[in-house]
């Protein structure tokens, strides 16, 4: 706990409990008024104290429940998606992983289709296992495979179709809670089917955009969301293994010893992939522990591969492939890798950076913070 939070609070204005005082408080109630002095600790804390909890969902629990939903619940117009949200136990039963972020497991059975729609919420998919679904974004079919990170930025039509005889599950991340609080949601239905059942290896947008450092001269304007529809595992994996290989060769290219990391970015700006969502991939060498780190804003992690322990505030969880966990605002996270540990991470930090409310603290190895 920080010194600031433990600072003694002197109640210098505690009034005497009298019938008149009670009458005053009753009058406040009746007139929909609330005095600051009753709420100050909660409204204006010394540091963020999220009602969201650091919580873990195991893939071994989630996946069978998603599969059972596949047996019992059809997918189609109205419900739109067979997606099951991670509901943070601190967020009053709402389907919110964090105060700003939605995270869900989505499941599509053999040959099934999720109908097209578009909404102002920004969305992405991350695939921890399987393949065979194409997500059709503005008529452009994008293959989904293990390790891929796929974008559906706000107001693009999208639907999904499974072209195989096996089911497929993946995770969705959206800014649904943020858009809900801020009353900025719009939604439109598209075709009940997907607009194309083509299954190309590479989408048109990948053919146009996915060459490192090369931009089509027809599209030099900055775009606020990335035009890359799929960040393929082949490149993420290679970028991380090369960081570690370079570290072995004596070059200081990792975020900290034994910890390689990349951020998915928008090639037209170099900034985050979407205006409300940051996404990263982290690889921690076997036997290494990352420095404790806390930041303003909330994050969700999914273990992509490997085993280890995550220390979330004062709670430790053993984690393995597919497990998801939430890191609320200003809760310290440290990761201990038992085997080499691969972690996908997404957060709402771009929102707070743009509002100049961002802060980060990293524990130094001597136990102090910087
Ligand atoms: O796949 O379009 O988990 O619109 C939540 C809302 C997935 C989707 C979700 C959505 C989608
Ligand atoms: Fe959607």
C-alpha cells in the first residue's frame, strides 16, 4: 500500500448528530442532493481504487461452457453473436471485464455464420487456438488463425463464417463499457448472411497494407484506426524471438532483461491500433520475473502459451494457456515465467493518454518505485 493511502484522515468537520442534522440530511435526500463531505473519500481518492477486481478466468472452464452454448444456443440475427462476456465480480453484474473494456469468448460451430452488422464500438479478435473462420470486414474476408490479432474498428460492417466442419473459439475485445457510459453507441444491421463466403489466404487489405515500412501512395493520409485487418502470428512470433536473440548477442533491445514485448500499431500514424484500445504481446523467458508495474487504466491479458504465476496486487495465480485475467487501474502486476511465457495484452490506455491522465510506476529491483 502506498504511504498516501495510509495517511491519517482527520475528520475536522464531523457535525454533532442532532434531530436538526438528520432533518437536513433527509431534506438533501428528498431534493436529490448529496453533500461532498460524505463522499469525498470515494469520489476523490489519493490514488485510483477501482471497484473492478483483479480476476482470473480459466480457459479450461470457459471453453467447455462456450462449446455447450454451441449445442444449445443458435447464432443469428437479434442476438448477433454467440459471445460470452467475462463479467468482473466488482462491476455489479454488468458484462464488463473492466470499467471500459469488454472481453468475451466467441464460439462458431461447423459451417455457422454470424450475421453482418456495424457499430461505433471498436473491436478486435485474438485467436488462442484453432482456425477456419473468416471474418468479413467491409466485404473483405480475413482468415483467423492461431496467434493472429484481427481488427474491426468502429463503423465497419463485419460478420463471421466458419468454413470448416470443426467449431472455433476466440476472444473478442471491445470498448463496449466505455461507449455505453459515454452514450456514444450507434448500431446498424447488415445482411443476415455474410456478404461473401470466399476464403482467401490473404485479405485485400493485407495485400495492400502488410509490407513493413511500405505504404501505398494512394493512402498517405493518417487514419485514426489501423487499416491492417490482421496482425499475423508469424510476424509477432518472429519479432519477439529476434528481440530475445539480439539480447543473447549483447544488445539491450528488450523492455527489461528476459522480457521481449511489441505493441500492435497503426502504420499510418505509428500510434495504437484503435483510438480506445492498445494491444501488445509479451514474451518472458523461462525463470524470469517481470518488474512490478502499475498504470492508470485497465488491462486484460490472455496467456497464449506457457505456464507461470501472475502476481496481481497481493494475489497470486498460477496460469496456463488460454487463461484470462484482469488488471484494474493502478493494481501492480508482476509475471513470473516458469516455462517461456507468451502473453497477449489489451488495455484502454490510449483514452487516458489523449486526456493527459496517464501515469505509470515501475518497481525498481532495489524495491523502490520510479
Ligand atoms: O463479433 O461482432 O463479443 O459485435 C460483442 C459484440 C463480438 C462481434 C462481441 C460484437 C461482436
Ligand atoms: Fe460486432
